[in-house]
């Protein structure tokens, strides 16, 4: 079916009382895993393309694969930019077909975050593209240097109304106790913070760092006001671990990569299916 818009998937999820996921994809195999899982679960899905992954292969390549896969798919598929770093990146993504873009100025001052997010909204809204901003910061456990290696700063609820009003943003990534990567222990999610933020805005609330969240906590977060979650690390780790195992049992000069990539893709698909079932979006395709 044709691509749908991120806003459409988010709105249906909110009305239906279930959650949706933005599954991060960096190559053909992960994109196929997401699409295959969505069809198996009969679930709407958002494929998320991280700015760094787009740049590593070149703008347009991953988008082309997603567009072709969406046309072949029997379920609603949307895709969007994750952690865009500047206006140029967001604009390039819009031109390449993303119906949602995330501008991440979370490590800037509140005033600079508002300014940059507003400028992206002014551009994106002219062509009906959803914009996600970020308030608070989410640590990345797999980075040892740079701003994302620093300790998480939880979202301050009192900043939310001003941020929404002055930017016009459609969705906000909020920091409520998760971190990106594979955490050493389950995160202590601040559900009261989520509920407080949800009373202060009607914008979609997004949680990043989904890989560490227990399935029951996903449901509690949805009930508290979360629309969507990001998942990346657990999918990639399952893929890479299976890839390594499959390679080890073959002779070093064995050339048929299907015997390596297919089981890795299936491992990623199983992780995605589990999350779709936990979110309650299975069976919600239209």
C-alpha cells in the first residue's frame, strides 16, 4: 500500500489506546525485518532512520528501500528522521520523503532548543510534515565521549507548555528514566512525570531508549500518556549476535551469505514482533 504519514499512525494509536514503535533501521536486512514483522502482526509501523545511519550510506539510499518496501507491504508504513542535528538535515529528509523529522537540540540551552525547533517546524509544517523535538536528555550507554555520554537530564514538566507554544512542535521526546543502548538493569521509569507532562500538553509524547523497558512498563507508559517508543539497540544486538554465530559454523571460505543474513534477519524480526505485541498494536492495521 502507499506510504502513510507518521501523524496518521500516531493519531490512530492515541484514539485506539495502544502504543506504536519507531523501529530504527540502518540496512536492508533490518528494514525487511521490520516490514515482515509488521505484516505478520498486522500492525501499523514507523520505520525510523537515524541521521548518523543516513549519512553513513548517503542520503536517499535507505529512503528508497523503505519506499519500495512500503508499496509492497499490506500494512500502513511511515518513516521519519531520528535525531536530526540541524535544519539542513531535516530539509534534506523532507525532500527525500520523510513524513516526520526529529530535530534534536536537547543539549542546547532551552532558548536555543526552542529557536531551532521552531525554525524546523516553520519549514516542515508548510508541507504537512510532523516535527518531533526533545526536552531533557537521554544518555547513550554505548558512547563514551560527547554530550550523549553525559548523565541523563530528566524532562522538566514546567518547560513543556512554553516549548510547545513557542515552537509549534507536534511531538516531544521526553526523558523519564530510560537510556539508549542495552542497560545493565531495567530503567526506573518516572510514571508520575509522564502523567504530569501529559496534563500539560496534547502533543504526542515519545520515549527513546525502548530496548531496556519491560513489557509491562510499556503498557503503563501508554496508559500514562505515551504515544510512541523508539527501539534500536536490542534489534541490532540480536541481529549481530546471530550473524556472528551463523558465520562461525561455516568454513572460512564459504561464500553463500544467505546462510548468514537470513537467520540474523529472523532474529531481529522476532524481537520486533515481541515489542509489537507488548505495545498492543498487533492487529491494528487498516
